[in-house]
């Protein structure tokens, strides 16, 4: 992956790719299985975007290495894919925990 150095244009591009990937992952996750309430939608949205922005870089690098395509992708493509994957995975975990808590978390 290219060295970003101190080039502001490259850094802005990477952050734009991270943000676009995080929002894409959240969008897919919310459309794939619609939330039951506004509260669930808001919590999944916030968690997905946050995890996409934080873990997008490492996830993108890990995916590129696992797939053997690290030399074929630009830094922005790696960030975009990683942020979307991290965002989507965060939704899966939160969505699953929400459903389990709803089912078994009732007061007795």
C-alpha cells in the first residue's frame, strides 16, 4: 500500500473512502434485515459507522492479504472495502445480540 506521508490530498481521500465504506456497510445491513424499531435502527447505524471508521483500515488490509490482492488495490479501495466489511460485521453482532436479548431478556 502506498505511503500516505504528509500529503493532505491523500489523507482526505482515504478518510472519504473510509466514510463512504462505513455508510455503504450500514446501508446494506439496514436494508438486508429491517430493524424492528427506530431505536434499533439508530443503535445499529451508530455502531456500524463507528466500527467502519475505526476498524476499516485493519479490516481492509486483512481482507486484501487473505484474498491475495493486496498489490492490486489502491489505498482508497482497501479502505472502502475494509470499512464496508467492518461496518457490516458490526451490524451482524449488534443485530444478533439485540435479537437474543429481546428473546431471553424478558423480566420474570
